[in-house]
C-alpha cells in the first residue's frame, strides 16, 4: 500500500485531501485492493476521497 500508514497519517493531520486510484499495469489490476485502501483511509480519519472530472474535484464519501 502506498503511501505508508505513517505518511497518510501526516497528510491527514496536515489537511491534505485524499485521492484513491490504481497503479495498474494490466486491465485485471484496475481497482485491486481498493477495499484495503478505503479501510486504511478510514482508520487514519479520512471520511472522503476526491473524484475529478476535468479539473474539478468533487468529494466522495468513503
């Protein structure tokens, strides 16, 4: 999982918004471990991730 829990905790403490995505190298890898990423984000304190359409960010509840 990247970033590490410790880094994610620092980002949350600093008020950095969260964007969850996939670093997929094959179609079957798209969305791999998304559930684990959401669980970690929630554990750290995040309640939303961002979704971008064009250059506009929209918060999406986790």
